[in-house]
C-alpha cells in the first residue's frame, strides 16, 4: 500500500475537527506516552497544547539530544535553473512571472560547487524549476558524477521522476531526495497549481514512494507553510513521515519546515504561520517522530533559527542563494524567493558553536557503501 492509498479516505475536515476537539488531558497523555500514535500527534498539534508549549519544548530538546547529540548538519542549495513550466501561484519561478531566467552550463555548475566546497560544505542540494527540457534526468546524472569528488552527499529537489530514473541517479552519485507536497489539502492543491504537470496531486504524493523503492539513502518531505492550516498540514506531514519510516526503514527520513517568503508574483499567504506556530509544529513533530531529521532553511530569520537549534533541528542550510549562479557566477537570473537569514556560512557555524552545538560538515561517505 502506498501513502496515497493509506490516506485516500481520510478527510481533511475530519482531521481538523479532531485536532480542535483535543483537551489538556489528551496533550498530557501524549507527552507521557512511551510510544506515540498519530492520535497523540493530533493532540500535540492542538490549540489545547499551546499553554503547554514549554513542556513540549523540554521534551523536544531531550529527545533530540538523546537521538542526535548536539550536532547540526550543514548543507547548501545549488540552483541549476529557474526555468519552469508550472504556474504555481506562490512561486517566483511561475512560468507567467516576468523574471530573468537562466540555466547553468556544466562549467558554471562546477564553479558553484567549487565555491561551496571551499567554504567547507560537503552536503549539497541540487534544485531546478520543473523543466526537464532545461535540465534533463541525464543532465542531472552527469552533474552528479562531476560533483562526486567534491561532496560526500548530493541530494536533489527537482521535478518528480519514475523509479527507474531515480535508480540511475543513485548509481551516478545522488543519495537524497527532497520533495514537498506543498499542501496535503486536495482542493487547495488544485487551486494553487492551476496548470502544469505539478497539478497532478496523486503523482506528486507518490514521489517519495518511488524514491524509496529506488533506494535513496535520504527522503525528505514537508508542506509549504502558509498555504493551508498549519496544524492539519502538520498532521498529514507527520503521518507521511511515519509511513516512510515504516516502509523504507533503510532510508533516513527527514521533515522540512519551509515557510512562504516574498517572491515574484507577490503572492500573499492566506494561512500565515507565525513564529510561535513554527515552534509548536516543530516540537509536535519531534515528539511524534524522535528518529526523523528536522530541516530548517534560510527562509527563516536568523534569531528564530538560532532559537530553534535546541528544539529539534538536525539539518540547516547556510549562506544560501536561490538563483542560478548565486555563489560564483553572478548574473541577472532571479531567485525563487527572498532569503531571510543572510549571514555568511562562517557566521552561522560560529553561532551554532556558541550555542553549545557542533556544526557538522560531513556525516558519511559514499565509500561506506562499498566497504
């Protein structure tokens, strides 16, 4: 059974109503449970949990240190192209936006990679708009092969592919897959994706399953906060991650917390998630998913990122650029959204150290697969 089949008959409205009906006793029971159910997650996400946020935070900190120690894995994104055939209303890469477009040449990709390598990064995330005509699966494979000597881990956040295509990329050196459903609300999903291949809700939701079957070492999911009710999105994200943990136990499962940022097109979030909501959501998911990685990007302001380090974060981007060529090949191409934390990589690393944590540049090597 795929995750799509698992939730096919699960109502968004039922989930929302159940969350709102949870009581203080439900939250206390969830906090005290040795093994937590999805119903416990609903309690932890509920309004009834808000007065107990400090209790959630203490449990979150304890679980994270217990499972992951005091280390923060650092990574950086490389945008290969901002070409896109979709019309996602919230995205700067929307095909209708009159932005300056560009696709990096192989030489420019290597320049970007060399700049990040010299900055200390050994984990990178390759991103594109959804335009296989600009950066094909074969192109991604060649890029991965070229970057393997520079990085211990290469992940992708691109358009959905089939399992055989993912298997080829894994052979070329890609070990991680990030794919956000954006919104788990089917009706809302259709509204914000009016045209383009991304409009296919089912195909996108099945993508982590295809990646799991291919054998990715890392699978990363999430919802774009600001599109729908963050509590219900969190309930579905948690359910999705828990499913992946059961089904693809050989893979490391992680959850990201991307929040809408200003971008070309001027989309205004209809369901904004406050900083307090971010803290609440992260704590609830850490308590429910003690073994999952929690990923935080430079979409968030520096102070909030610093405050969230003791509250469950295991992976952070730093010094990010969201436009093609942003590190070493300055050009007029525009980014996907505005960065919030504009500190340098070294500033972020120093702050992590000052908080009593260790910035981790490399946590594995592909050579381990052949040992």
